[in-house]
């Protein structure tokens, strides 16, 4: 898949432009708020005729593709896993490892955001005002999400009566379920029949990705417009909350590495975490600078073999799978973002809904492409599912670059912990096989 949000073609990098859009929109919005005041005719006019529409066009471009993207990527993923499963027990173990670490990651993220409460910096009136102002399309879904108490009906309602209706209503779970069934069915029919459908889904995926690419070209202006609208009306406290949100995500990512992944390296891999991290530093640097698990893959395979001594058969199997399926950092980011934005827009989530946030974070992290910003379109879908207005995504997109770099790094570290665990449990690798520095063929390839 091409990188949807890497660059804008020529000149300045797209993420730099998006950040610039955020800063310009923010500076103008806060200035307007402080000098003219939110009720001034000029401010209202700019919001109605310039900033609002530009932001809306950008958002609608993203919304437009969420459902086909979710359907195609889930169906393709399951069809692919069907093949992998045929590869046997090793594949099953790998998938379980990916799933468990991703679920632990999402849970940790949720615990931390509920302790840190970055939304507390926003006055209650601002939150209520934001919801009133931006509810729009999401209003209807808030009702649904409020009615949704986690219980037996929640489980039953995951199975859609009519998948097209689910797609039209933005019911992500229904579309995911249909996608899962569709993919599973593709693995049981004859290859001759399955092949054209898989090729079609592949093409659909590529088309939708290209549309996301178009939308992202609008992102710098869309983000500027959306942030102007928010900051001209609600001033500065919201932005302090965003800074607190960024710190919360970063702390959760670090804790996941220090606690969960290090414990896995130590107990499951039987290797010193310090040695492990020092050996994979080239991978860490590559993931951090590219924000893409897919782009990091060649370095990953190389480092796993050269620096950790993982056999080719294991590295060549776990790491490509991990680069698209194992996204611990993305699950942390998604969980925290959904809770944070729900709070910012004054939407209370019950414990049952929080559990649903964890489940959705895990599923969408597995479904996200390993490219810069790969999880953003899926995140938009999850947000609306909980009644959070799409405008919220602008707040996150403006600061997403640093979060993307950091979560991608965690995603890739997770892949390597899986590789050494699988190698050890299959009896083909142990910490004793880690080459000593003198024996290494190449020292820390970039
Ligand atoms: N950039 C991430 C990766 O490649 C995906 C995402 O969370 O957007 O792993």
C-alpha cells in the first residue's frame, strides 16, 4: 500500500504543513478570541463561510472512505490469516501473542488516561459548549451510544441485520463483523472463486487509500480551519488539555515498553531487556524517523538476524506479519484518544463502553496499515461510534506527528519481542545465540 500521509509531493513535508496549519489556525483563533471575542460578527462570519466549510470538506473526505476501508481491510486481513493458519501452530502462537500484547497495551492506555485525566484542564462549560457547537452528525450517535449499555444486546447487535444499513449508519462493529465473515468465507470457498474477490478487495483497498491521500493533501487547511473554529470560540484552556493529552500518550507508550514488553523479553525471551534494546537500536531509530512499520521492515529483518541472532525462518515469518498486525503503540494511542476526546466533548462513557473502547482499539490497531497515520481513518470511525464529533480529530491530527513516530517505535519493538519469544518457544533460538559485539557482521545498520 502506498503511504497515504507521508509527503505532499514536493517541497515541505506534509506533516510539517499540518503542524503549520495547526499553529496558524490556533494563533489566529486565539487572537480572535482574545481581541474580538467569540460572539463578534467577523469571527462568526469567518467560522461560517471560511474556516468551518474548509474543515468540514476535509473531514467529510475522511468519513467518506471509513466504511469501505474498514470492510476491505478486515476482509482481506482475515482471508490472509486463513492462509497463515494453514502454516500451522507457529502462526497460531504468533497471532495469540500479537493479540494479547495489543490488548494489554490498550488496557494500560485506558488506565493511564483515567488516572492522568488530561481533560480536567478544560472547564466544564467549555466541554458542554463544544458538544453543543459541534455535535452535528454525531448527535444521533450520542443517543445510540448512551442507550448502549454493555450487555447481552450489545453482543447480539454486533451481528448486523443488513450490512449496508450498518455502513450507512456508521455502525463500525456491524461492518467489522460482516468483514470478518466475508474474509472467513473467502478462506473456505475454492481458490478459483476466491481469487477474483480478493483481487477486487485489494483494488478497493488501494482506491480508498488513494482517496485518503487526496484528503490528507487538504489536511493542513482543514486542520487550520477546524482549530480556528474551536480556538476562536473556546480560547486557550483546550490547548493546555491537548498538551496534557500528548504527555499522557507518551507516558503510556514508555510504560508499556518498560513494563510489559521488557517483562516479555525477560521472562518469555529469557534475555536481558537492556541488551535487547541496545541491539535493536537501529530499528528504534528507523521506526521513529519513518513513522512506518512497513518502511521499517527491511531494517527489522536485518537487525533481528544480525544483532539478535534470530533464525531467518522466524524473523522472515514474524516480522512481516507483525508490521501490519502487531500494533501495541497504536492501540494505546487509539484508546487514550477516544477517551480523551469523549471527555473533551462531555460524553460520559460507562465501564461497559470503556471495555468496548479497548476491544475497538485492538481490532482497529490490527486493521491499520503500517504507514504514517495509518490508524487515523479507522480512529475517525471509532470516534463517531461513541458519539464524539469528527471535529475532534483535528485536535489530534495537529499533534499527531510526534505521537505517530513514538507509537510506531513501540509497534516495531513489539514485533521483535514476538520474534525472540517465538524463536525460544520453538527451540530454535536462545539468548546465548545473540552474537557478541566482536562477532557481529555489521554494527547497527541504519
Ligand atoms: N504509523 C503506524 C505504523 O506504521 C500506524 C499508525 O498508528 O498510524 O506502525
